[in-house]
C-alpha cells in the first residue's frame, strides 16, 4: 500500500439534459442520470446508487484484506446494501444503510471467526466510515457440507 494521503480525481461533464459522464484516469467512463425518485430514467447509475454501491464494494474489498490477515479460508461473499435517503432539518441526506452479507465457507471452518471478520470489515470500511448515515450489518454465514465421499474413506 502507498503511504497516505491518497488522492482520487474524477471529472463530470453534462449538458442541460441527458446523462452526466464520469471519467477518471485508466478506467471506463460511467454514464449517470438522476434516479427515478428524482424523475430520472431509472436505467442508469445515479449518484445515489453509486454511493450505495461504493459501500458494498468497499465492504467486500475490506473483507478480503481482513480474511487474508486472519488466515480465514472462504469461498465467496455476496453483499447487498440498502440506503435510506431522507430529509433531516431540511437537508436531504442518507440516514442509514443496511448491509447484508452472505459469506460462503468451506466445510470445517469456524463460523465465529468468520462473523468476527465480517464485523471487522464493516468497522474498517473507509467508505462507510466517511459517511454520516448509520450502518447496520446483517451477516449470514453458510458452511459447505463435508464431502460425503471423503467422510467414508
């Protein structure tokens, strides 16, 4: 990892109507529009969905690092984040995010260690740590069944 501070740059361009194009060095452009809740078309990424997606993405990437450091063996993780946008003191803001993680483990892995790794990933996710809205983590740990052919040997 590079020493801090890190710097990230994104440019946005748009006209009176239509998509906004987000660009950053060395990555494909993203075309965005308002979400349907703000009279947008509903078929593009929006600032709201990008923010909620950043939480999910950061959580999984942080979990990878935590699992590696914990020497936790795992097969896959799926994450769903639902953000609540509300008005607080006449200001529109995200007030909470529910993060539901489904972690799939190989047979024989200690689920307590897996739950701790998921909680640690939520605690250390730099995107959610940068937001005001509360994060509520719901975890589901699924352990693979032992291979029947191996247990008979």
